[in-house]
């Protein structure tokens, strides 16, 4: 297995889990915060899937050098969220997180699928040497492409797991 195959497998697993979470999801369920009385620790499925997709979109667009699909693809406009189109959800307070509401899973599923396709297109030709390229000088040590991709995978894995757990809680 080479670098591109390994990363493809990892991102395909995230995509499969996102599709499983969104499949058959009712609008009310996806927008409910599972523990409303503890909102600071309770994000809705909508927020979790939106955030993981936004982070993947933001970080991959950054290393590819393209505009984010959220804005370029018109997803921000169609979603109509009361947030900046550049917002990824990082550092959201409970009220900001609660403002991420979707009317059903369709738009969110389309957005994540577009981000996933962009990701696979980028990684299909990556080599081991590509992973050492510095993509962010703002950190010490500077962030390499390999570190950035692992960071995205980690964030996505955590959030899709939280979304699956929330779906189980709210569906029972």
C-alpha cells in the first residue's frame, strides 16, 4: 500500500461514516443538541458534520491553493447560516454552534460528498516525499502536509464518531 492508497482508504472510511450518520436522519434529530442543559459540551449532528466537512474543506483548499467548496460551490449561500462564509466552527460558543441548522440532511450530504471528492482528487497522486512539504509556517515547528492530513483525519474521526453516538442517543 502506498501513501495515496492509505490516505484514500482513511478518507473513504470517514465518508462512509458520514453517509451512515446522515442516512434517514430527521431534521429535528439532526438539529437537536443531545444534552441541551449542558450545551457547552453538546453539539448537534448538524454542527458536527458541518464542522468536520468545513475543516476538511478549509485545510485541503489551503494546501491545494484553491477556494473552499463551501463558498465556491455555493453551499454557504444555500445553507444560509448566520455565520461568516469563512467560519469553520473552530472555537464556537454554544450559541454559535446552535445556529448551525439544516433543513434535512440533503445539503449537508452533498457538501460533504463534494469535499470528499476534492480530497480524493488531491491525494490520488501523493507520494511519501510530498508529505514532507511545509504547508503552514505559522507554527513551530512548521506544519507539513503529512501532519496536516493526519490532523484533518483525526478531527473528522472524532466528530463523525460523536455524530454517530448522538444519532444513537436521539433515535432511541
